[in-house]
């Protein structure tokens, strides 16, 4: 989060409320997701995404990273877990591991972070597109499926 970020404060009990909301949403929508058991760094996964994009494998990589976090509770901060995911989607393991330390890919991730800072993206999830923007600061701010379809 940028140093000058000023998102709305979370109310007392927010974490518990968010967990309840997610559990109800998952049940209502028939989803098979669950929150991860712990916070994990996503930096290497983003770097790996830049490599995957360069090899034409971003979409399957991105989907598999989503599954790793929200379905399988895998540690996407671990380079060997990521390398296994890369192999699953058809990327070369050694090439992928080399990319995780490549300054070129790191710089691309830094550029994304700079762009997020410039656009005052202070929360996850956020979306900015031609038809509008979403920044969810509170689970009550999550747009309806209809609104999402309009924006996408």
C-alpha cells in the first residue's frame, strides 16, 4: 500500500464479519473456495506471472495461482511451489525459476506497483477498466454480479 494511502478504516469486528460474509457467499453461490489459512507473500507469484505472460501461458498460470490460494491453500510465496505450478501449466521449471530472480521481470512487477500507487489503488480486489472501476474497501462494497458484468 502506498505511503500516502488513506483507505476507509475497518470497523471493529471486520475480520469476523468478512469471514461470515465469505462463508455465506460461498454457500449461496455454490463455490468451492475457502480463505487461505495464513497471509502469504504474492511477489514471486506476480513475477512468475510476468514470465508466464512472456511464454503465452498467463491465463492458465493465473487460474492455477487462484486455485492454489483459494482452493488448495498452497504457499505461493514458495518458489518451489510456484515452479510446480509453472510445470503444471506447461512452463519449463528451470526457466521459470531463473525468471523469479531476473531483474527484468522484477522491474515489470515494480512498474505495476508504481501504476497502482499512481492510480490510488489501495485495496484488493480492485479493477479499473474502460467501463468503470471497483475498489472494495469493505465486504459490503462488493458489487453484484450484474454490476460486474456491466463493468467487464
